[in-house]
């Protein structure tokens, strides 16, 4: 299965997001600027005054325990913008661990020449491996002008071996099929992943952007521990079918882009998008749609004032409150943004609060599709795989 793309780096943006710190823009009124800065400073101060107690939760029904908030590493090696220096990326991972985050997400296609897995591997050498949970992925194949999915058993094993080497680990905690290859029955791919579990090379299996049918079929071969899907205030299409299915089967959910690609942390609202950022090509950030979407940030901003937090913290807390087995993985390239994200743990929301926040962002009113045009064909709505009975095993 292939999808053409304009910017190769952007092909992997749906998996993680780069968050920009909330800073007042000069065209804001002094009053609003002061309120935003004071509010942000107060939340940061509260975060620094007392150590956050990071909750621990279990993803899936197989006993896989992780921090309630994970960290998406893709932005450290480029994605939206240019990669940051390796030593800075390592320092951010170490800082996240010092604050209680133990669940780190990467993939074999993040960064040029697998740069992200190498970076995570170097950071791991400075951290206690037994206290870290590493998730990585396979299944996306780079091309000059195309992005494709490969779910063949041979490719799954080859990628696993490569990831183990680059991460410098003996096992991978959670191994995802990054995108679903519809030409190969999911049972065939899962059969190989099950073997990797039995060999001790991976401990748990996950799927990303998988359809309900694919999830059910995969789970019959071997228990699926987690599904990684886009889920945020303005992207909630998994709530009708996939969320209930995961709860039925005891599967955890790992939301990527939980801040709407940084939108609810103020990206493009209080800080402009760099001219060279591929985010400018995202349907929801294009001028004609963005002007319509700005109202959603304003609504969340007002609700955040009510809860004594930043808009980004409120949006992230909303995701975290969607269930015990829901573990979002926001990413950032700045420690101050990471600390702001950690502040979401302190935000407590009632059922009524959650409904009020949801109502502030009616998804049917959001302008623009959730994914870049050139990767939309790999979204979960299009990932029912070939039936096993119709598959001819290659000779």
C-alpha cells in the first residue's frame, strides 16, 4: 500500500507532535498578555514547588506498566522542523525521566538514517534500563516520492533486529506495526510478531492506525497490548468504534498528537509557524481553515483560566482523563514545554468538566482533515487487511 507525499519528513508527523511554549504575541493586548504570562508562570511555579507524583498505569491486560504520561521522541530528530543537537535531545529525555516519565516512543523511520532510535539508544545508556519502557515501530517504508506500508513477516523480523541494534537493548518493551499493510492478512504479520515475543526480542505487541476489524483479527492471534491513534480535542473519530472495542478487549490506547499538533498549546495562535515548517501545509493550519479554527483555542483558553492552568495543560488533561488505560505521548524540543506538559497531571476534571471541555470543540465544526493529504490513505479507516483465506503464501 503506497501514498505519495510532498514532504517526506511530514509523513511521520501524525505519530508525534512538537509543542511550542506559550508566549504572548505583540499584537495581543497588554492585559491579555499579562494574564497569559502570569497564568503560565503560576502553573510552572506550582510544578517546581513540589515534586509531581507521576501516576503509574497498566496498558492492556498483560501487566505492562508505564508512566501515565509518555514522551514522543520524533521531534528530537526533526519532523516539523530541523533536528535539534543530539546532546540536547538526550538531555530532554533524561529530564523527562527525572520527572517520572518512563515511557518513551520512537520508530525506525524517525529521523534521517534511523537517527531517532540511535539518539534514544544513547540516552538509555545514561539511564537505568530496567526502569524504562521503550516503544518502537516497524512497517513504514521510505521512498523518494512515496510512503508505503510493509507487513511481511520477513520485514517485521528484519526491522526488529535493526531496532534492537540501534537502541542497544536486548529487548523492546512495546513493538508496534506502525502502519497497516492491507495486502498481507494481519494474521500473517501477527504470527511473526508472536514468534518475536516467544524469542524474548519483544515483550508486548501494538498496532498503530488499525481498523476495528484488523484489531479484532490481530488480537485473536496474540493479545494486543496497545493501540496508538491520534486523539485530541479536535480529533475524536476513534471514540465511536475503536475506544469501545479497546475497552472490550482490554487494550490500552496511546494517543499521539494529544495537543492537536501543538494547536492547543498555542502553536500558530500566540506564536507563528516558521516559514520552513511543514506544519504550514497541514489542512487545519492552512489559512482558510485556521481562521475558522482559532475560535476553539479561545474557548479552551477561557476554560483554562477557570481551572487555573494553561490551555495546553487543560487539553492534555482532557486526554489523560479519558481512561486509566489511556497514555498520551506529547513531544517537545524544549524542557520548559516538557515541564508545562507535566503540569497537566495536577489538573483534576470532573465528568461535568470533561463534557464542558468537549462541547467547546465540536468536532464537526473543525475545519480541515486531521492528517496531511499524502498520508490520509494510511489512516485507520482504510486499513482492513486481506482476508487470510485469500492469501497465497509467497514461495
